[in-house]
C-alpha cells in the first residue's frame, strides 16, 4: 500500500479474529462489496443490505474474515486479486 501512496487510516492485527458477526460492522456505510479469492471475483450491491452470500464470500475456510480487507470510499474489498487492486489503486 505504501508503494502506491495509499493512506492507511486503521490497521487491525491478524491476531484479532473477525468472523461473520463482524461483517455488518465492516460493511457499514458501504454500497458495494468486492470479494476476491484468487482469480474468482464476486461483486455485491449492499444498498439493500448484506446478504448471506455476501457474508459467505467475505469469509475464509476457517470462518474468519479474509485478508486483506480494505474500505475504499463506499466500496469494501475483501481478499486479493492483482487486477482489481491495479484497477483500484493504479
């Protein structure tokens, strides 16, 4: 992130386990969720709320929130995909 001059406002250590109960807090005030698992990218419209499918896409195999998780404006990015990060951060 520093290499792309992205201003990081808050960092949460990985030792603080975030699970499905934390997903509404993470997506609060967001209108879009982009969940990435390698080449698989799913986009969810959050204007009508957080669906079970969106929550499932945010979680890894252990049931914890996937890393990295970023809020960029009104979009929440969960997981990593090179092309999405390049598109978002240039």
